[in-house]
């Protein structure tokens, strides 16, 4: 039986309550926000609020990507969004992919004051992640095998030991998991590697991106993503922009897309 | 003769004009900003403005680390800081260490609208960096061998080919350098690797962090950092907090520290 920390325990409760592995990616691209919201004070917040209203019954978590909030209004929108999601009882995972050294890493780890979990980049090594890992009650998802075409450029390099780099990263993350607060990011576009990694590190929950617009394998994601029932399968654009042509009813389509993904994943859950 | 793009050509002019390789790291840690500035509207901007006034004669560039500006007031402070540095004729390199996939990477690359160059993380591979690399007039510094203790955890792993991962990253970055806009981040705390990398990729300018508070080797940084005379040696805390005990005269000490580092590096430049 896997020992989970408070974040993963809460996530398990949430997954059970809504019977869903779905992570809704809040990539509120300003260029794709519906016309009628663009005049609002904080259009990204106005957009996210409607998406949350329509999807929260199917959401195990929300995953805003920090890239879409990196300006003054963006950070205000993000703070409002996180508070609103929490009000609905849904945890928030900030997809920040941060990794930096010493005092700077500590500064980035302050982001965990506002959210429940974060994604981090392992290229700078253990000490760059310590300020995150030492937040024992939060979740820390280490990038391992990503879902993009170039994911293999570094991650797939064969080490002298015979294993690919991403396998070593998984083993390191497993070693760094002293507090039961570590997960991995493993893309759904590489289903064979998902299965291989699930076997290699049975205790680490996976966040599996790439099942929506990127066309990844939902069956593999639902089967191999969870560790002891706890894991997340993310879709961003496939949910939040499902109603792009629906005008003021855009959020209805988002709610339907979230429900569809939940049901599709549930057909493959153990 | 190395072919440089507009960013590196401008940087060369700046290096020649001030006879300096010094990059001043604007890590405006809110907890270390002098008391008398904390009541200001934007304390980080007030701090940076004074640091820029005192150091710009010795600065080849300014390097704010994004970690210290990740909130609403922070982004406003950063924008003001960049504009002010530009007003003094000094280029700005945003130390963001970003790396993400597809549409998200494009969003991060928007940061290059405001600054002249950026640092990026290679773990997600070529396509994650394309939105940066395609800004042919800007500078893109790829993390290669970092100055922190855990830098070797991944970067030093031996590949099946016999080379360490950081060597392969350098070779990949060299291949990605189609526009003459690529540099590498190579820490001063690993002087032997600095020399080895300078030989391996003679055309790529290095940004060398770690000579200040981290105690790296200034001689190796000045000798092996530049490619055809163009390179940067960064100190952050060692300059900007040099006057931490000097009260309202803190910036004078910062100016002296920047001048000292310039002179020390110049003793070892070719």
C-alpha cells in the first residue's frame, strides 16, 4: 500500500468523490478567449470562472499552465482562479516546470503557498528541487517523459548503464520521494513508456498530459497513470476550447468534453 | 570568425564600450531590499533603479531572474527595470530557464518581446525551444552545465557514447544554432568543464554564473567564457547586496563590487 502525503490523500478523496481522473488544463490563451469576455476587467479570470462552473463536477484537479499568466493581470487572474477552484473543493496543480538553483529555487517554491502541487524540471538536479520537495504536504510532479515530439531528444538518450535518461530520472525521483509527495509527468503519446515506467516506479502517481489535442492514448493513460488508484490525466485545449464556436455557450461544451473524457477514462480504470 | 546575430553583435559593442564581461544579476529578493525602500510603491523597481544607476558603467548586461518577479507587482517592476536598463544602453537577459511544449512554449517566448535574451531549459528537446530559436534577432542561452552542487545529478550522467550528458547538450545547442542566436549557460564552479566545453563548441558564447556568492573560478570564467570575445560572467548577490550593511548608500557598494569584478575579469581576458 502506497504511503501518500496530505496532497495525494486529498487527491484520492477527490478522485473518488467525482469518480474521475480528469485534470482540466486551464491554458487560458488570451487569443482564444471568446469575444464577449474580452472587454472584462480580467478576461482570463472571467473565462476560467465559467470553465470551472461547467467542469468542476468532473474535475479531479485544475492545472493552469503558468505560461498563460506571466504578466501583472495574469497573476491576478491566476490567484482568483485558484481561490475559486478551492471554493469548489478542487485542488490546483500549477504547471510551471520550474527548476533553478539555490536561493532562486527557494523563491520559485513560494508558488506553493498558493497552489496544492507544481510541476518541476529535473535538469538542474536534486538541490534545485529541494525547496519544493521539502514542502511535505504539497505535490511535486517531476518531468520525466514529456508528450511533445522532441521529448526524446534528451529524455530518450541511452545511458552507459543501458537505460534511457527518462528511466534514470524516474529512479531518481523515486529516491527523492522521502515524504510521499512526488509524482511524475509521463506523456500519453508514448504508451509503451507509460507501461514501462509504471512497472519501474509503482508508487509514484503520474500526471499524464497529451490525451486531448495531442492525440495520446487514453486507454494507456487510464491504465498506467494511477498508482494505487491515484493519478491524473490532463486535457487542456480539448476541454476548455471545445466550445470555441459556441459563442456565449462555450462553457457548456467544455463541461460536456470534461464529462466525455471522464467516462472514456473510466472504461479503462481498474 | 564567428557569425553573430543582432543580439550578440550588440552585446559585443557593449562589451567593448564598457570594457567589461560583467553581467549584473538583478535578483531583487524582497527580503533583502534595504529598509528605506520597502515603503515605496514598487520596492523591487526602486531597488533596481538605484543598482542600475550605480553599476551601468561596468555592466555588459543585466540579468534579472524571473523567480523574483512572479507576482502582479513583480511583473510591473520587471517591465520598469527593463525599460530603464535599455535607457542606459544596457541589454537585458531574462534568466527564466523556461522550457515547455507546443502552444505553451510559444506563450513563454512572448517574454522575448520585452527583453533581449533569455535562458532556456533543454530537457524537453528541440521543439520546446523552437519558439525561442526562431526569434533570430534575440539571444537564447541553453542551460548546459549549471553551477549548483546537484548540477551533475543529470548533467554529468555518462551516455552510452562515453560523453557526459552536458557535452551532448552542448553539441545539440550548436546544431540548433542556425541563426547565430544561441549561447550556453556553463557554471564557473566547474572550471575544467568550462575549458572542455569551450574547445567543443568554439562558436557559442557562454553565460558563466557562479563567480560571486557561489565562489566559482573567475579566471576560468574570463578565459573560457567568451567566444571570439563575446561572453558574460554573472554575479548577482555578490554585486547587488554588497552594500547590505550600508543603509541608504547600498548602491555605492554595488557599483564598487561591479567595478572590482570587471577589473578582476579583465586581468584574465585575452
